[in-house]
């Protein structure tokens, strides 16, 4: 059986924990409980005749915890990098903090999926999607939009990633 490590990163309150709760079929909540440090969850996935062991690291977005990054980024196979479509700062930090961290650690060869979350709040969208499309194209990244809270695109996102493993 193959094991893979997926890390979920991005600035605080973009919806990382909610996305994971949605994937694990846990009730999602509108109440915000910041992740302190990181949470590790694992899942055994049966895909046809093969079994995959996926370990998912959900990190707290507070930069305060950056001392944990070494462990977090170590030997990662997939990166989900989230921003909140209603929060320009979270998109700014995606480029200036998170992508820089990825580059610094020479992880650009790892599949990186940029996730624009909170599309249930489309009318409050504050980040230009064309700009994001241009950015992901330039850096050869994948791009998906989700609503972790409403469960939109969550299963498809994980299924597609697993299919490509
Ligand atoms: N409307 C809406 N709210 C969301 C969505 N995803 C998350 N939220 C809300 O955003 C807040 C933060 O969500 P979390 O999942 O805790 O965010 P996080 O990225 O894990 O935050 P940290 O652990 O602090 O890094 C919560 O109040 C969630 O209910 C979404 O898709 N739509
Ligand atoms: Mg969290």
C-alpha cells in the first residue's frame, strides 16, 4: 500500500479545517476555531483494486506558529494552498508568504492545487478571478474553487487528486 502526505496551507480563516471537515463528512460550523499548530488526520482510500493511505496535515494559518513549518513541509507529496475569495489579504499572502515558502523549500515540483474557497459568498468576491487564472497559468498550478462550508466541489477535488496519485 502506498502512503502519501497532503498538506493544507494558507492564511488564517481561509477555511482549511472546514474543507477537511467537509471531506471527512464531519459537520461544518460557521463558528471559527483557529487551528493551533497543526492537526494530522489520516484516511484509508480504496480506489478500485488499490489502497492508498493518505495523511493530511491541516496547519494553523497564524504565522506565529512558523516554527512548525519544517515538520509540516517535510516529505510532502501534495499541497493544497487556499485563499478566501472574499479576502484580498489572503490572496496577497498566498503569493508573498506561502508560495515563497514553497519555493524556498524547493517544493515547486510537488503538485500544488490553488483553492479559492468560500464561493457560496460569490457576491462578496474581492479577488479578481482573471488575475488568479493568470497567476496559476504562469506558475503552472492547478486551480479549483470550493465552498467548504456548503460542500461545493470538495469531494470532486479530493477524488481528482487521488486519481492522479
Ligand atoms: N461562507 C463560508 N464560510 C466558510 C467557508 N469555509 C470556512 N468558512 C468559515 O470561515 C471561518 C474559518 O474557517 P476555518 O476552517 O477554521 O479556517 P482555517 O483556515 O482552518 O483557519 P486557521 O486554522 O486559523 O488557519 C469559519 O467561521 C468557517 O465557518 C466557506 O466555504 N464559506
Ligand atoms: Mg484551521
